[in-house]
C-alpha cells in the first residue's frame, strides 16, 4: 500500500479514489474526522520547524488551545491577506502577540496571489534543520501554501489535493524540497465545520472575493439578513459588516419570516467583533444585538481585528 499523494491515506495507487474524483469531477466525499492530530502536536521533534497557518478571515474561537501544544519555533503565516479590506500589517501581526507562541517571524501571505511566498520560503530555509510542519485549523490554506512552494521552488510533478470543503487532508504528507522536507498535516477540527453550511454558500466562499465593509447607521429597530442563514436584529447603533463581496447582505425596516434553529443575544459594552465563522464578522459598538441562525454555527465575540 502507498500513501495517497493528495490526502495522505493508504491506497493501492498514488492517488486515492476520493482525491481522483475531487480533482477530475469536483466531487467531494465527506469523511468523519477527529482531532487526533491536535493531541499529537507535542510529539513533533523539538528540532523541527512549524509554520502555523492562520486564515485571517476565519480565526477560530479556540485558537488559544493550540499555544500549549506547540513547543517548536514557529513561523506565523497569516493567510488570505489579499482578501482583507485594509493592509494594516502591523495590526494583524500584533493581534497574535497575546498567545505567546515561540514566533521567530510573522508574515502576511497569499498563495493565490503569490504574496510574500519568497519571504516565507527564505524564512523556512534559514531556520529549518530537517522537517517543517504546516499546521493550522481546517481550511486555513496549509495545502495551498505547500503547493505554491512546490510549484515555485522545485521541479516536482506533484501536488496536494485541495477543495473548498473541510478536512481534505486526512494524514501526514511528506514532500522533499531542497534540503528539507515539507509536511502537510490534517486540519485541526473546530466546532464550526464548513460542511454545516449549504452548497450555495460554500461555492460563494470558495471564489475568494475581497471583503468590502458594509456600514449601517441603524435608527430604531432594524433587521439585517446575511444570505438566508443569518438574521441580525439591532437598534440605534452603527455597525460594519465584513463579508466577501459576493455574499448577499440585505437590510429591512420591518421584520420578515425567517426559519431559525438557534438564537443568541449579545450585550456588547465596548467596540467588538461578532464573528460568523467561515463567513466574516460584524464590528459593533456598545449595544444589545440578537442574532438568529438556521445553520449550526457557533458565533462568538472577540476584540476587534481591524
């Protein structure tokens, strides 16, 4: 048996049937996954380097749980920087100081636009001794970054399978590059699995549109709907919604029918972000806001990113 070059599972061929169908027919077979890899992070050799990949559009609520698991030197790669509405690099970098990781460098990157990939490669070369592990939460873009490094800096005719759904990489994948080895790893599972969203939303999110802030000056009670999955009830507040430009946002002055499976109220006492995982966030000032959802999404409040 061989390891599939696309996802890491054992297979009789170089490419498993699941990866073959993703690549050739865009057919994705969902699989059950667990967080075993998170539990094994401390088993990575202390001599190895870690590239911690973070999707700036989807910083997980439980990101802090990773800091006690990684004892290695860390390059923090803030991915999808090109989609953010502001290029305030210093702000993004300083946002992660509170996690006290053993960071040797922090850089904003984009595999799609080849942004800062040369800098990432040189930083790896200058600090790696044997292996460099690409670690991150599901859909943070680890495999895409590795594919870009393979394409830019080698003649290897291989690539790791990527898709817009969660949990495409299922086991460790090692690729020899230059004098060191790249190791792709399964994404760390969160409570907000992308697969909980409908296909229509997933396809829109996969197109990677830049975030364009939508500002509302709300007087009296108003209702804001994001696609057909989120309803926001808010009064007398200024809010800014940060979602990709191809995601539909509508404001109504009268309530309308909405099928809800969960409802959460937030009493905000300072400027904060209400995060809608995998979709975006809402920047609000002091206010009470009620949010209803018809998908199983665990929204939460954080200090403002922007």
